[in-house]
């Protein structure tokens, strides 16, 4: 004998139409269902200012799933709203960049071997690039660049193969 049907798990209640909530977006029309700038702003406001769940946000966008809205927010909108105005964030970025550069030279020194330090490798690379005029990227045509890669200079050339 079959048991009772499984209970439905209720999600958060809809907040469309409640006081202080914006009007829902008009139903998207056409085969592509493009987001308008107004749709994007509503989506950001509902997520960041009203702190709603994706299901609640979907109630404001007839014809769109919560998954579609989440993907739109995470891939197109969230990054656009990131502002580097906190000095602590900027300092963390600087620290990460410095650590990355130090790690890079440590790896290079290990590959060079024979006890060369990361600092001596960085120094030598800087001098080589300066001597070769490569301290700034050159806008040569592709043919010249290909020739340079095929024929490294006799002394002190750095050859990087990928």
C-alpha cells in the first residue's frame, strides 16, 4: 500500500507587491529575452539592497528562472558593481602581486639551478632585457617576432618555449 505523498518543501514567501518593494519587471518578449538596463538594475537592487533569495527575485521577473537570474548576476553584473574604494582591498591586491612576483622568481631560480638566488635571477633578467631593449613591449610585426624566437642571440639570451 503506497504511503502518503511526500510533503512539499515551501520556499521563502513571495515579496512581490509588499510595501517597500519595487514593481516587477515586465514579462520579457521575443525569442532572445534580452535583459534591459532596467532589468539589470532591478536584479542588482533586489540581490544587494533587499537581500532576497533567488526564488524571491525570480518572482519579480515573469518568464525567467531563478537560475537564469543567478547566472546573469554572477557573470555580468556582480563584477561591474565591484568598486576598489577600500584602501585595505587595494593593499591586499598589492601584497598579492608582490608575493606572486616573488614566487615567480623563486620558481625561475629553481629552474636555473646551481644555487642562483631569486634576487640574482631577477637582476640578471632585468639587465638582459635592458641590453636587448626589451624592457618595454615592442610593436614589431609577427614575422620579425618569429625570426627572433627561432634565432636566439649567442650570449645571454633568455629563451622561453611554451
